[in-house]
C-alpha cells in the first residue's frame, strides 16, 4: 500500500512550470505541471550532469534541462533522442483538488 504526502494544489504550480519539495533525508523532487494540467514528479537531477530539472522549460510532456538542453520525458524520466540516461520518477496523483506524491520507501519503515 502506497503512503501519500500532500504537497499542495494544482494552482500552486504554474502551467508549464515546476516546484520542488524535499522530504527528510531524500533527494529534492521536482513536481511539474504541463500545459494540459497533467502532473509528474521526478528527482530534480538530469541524468547527464545533475542539472536542476525544475529550472528547465516544460514543453508537452517533457522538460529540457537548463544546463545542456537534454529533453527528459516527464512520465518515464528517460532522456529522449540520442541521449542516454534516466531520472528516477516519483508516483504522483491528484485527488480532491490536491497533489499527492508517494512517500519514498526508505521513509515508510520509519513512519
């Protein structure tokens, strides 16, 4: 059973933008809102040079890393095109107007 963390509302994230959240002891997570109001969550690091994906440009269901313009699929975290690598994804859902992300496994045992 997944344990969910409420991180705010859809309105808290600008369309085609992101916000970041940090859960104690975990890497920073970037939560993205697309132009069609889908929400995705990834570890906030490009697989190439660890660029902050939350500062990239969201286009469609991808984000361009601000450092070297690598395009990362928001659904899978995979680098697109000829690029190789993958950014870990975080389960996310919208429920009752709220955005929830899955609690990382390492924190479930401590909760």
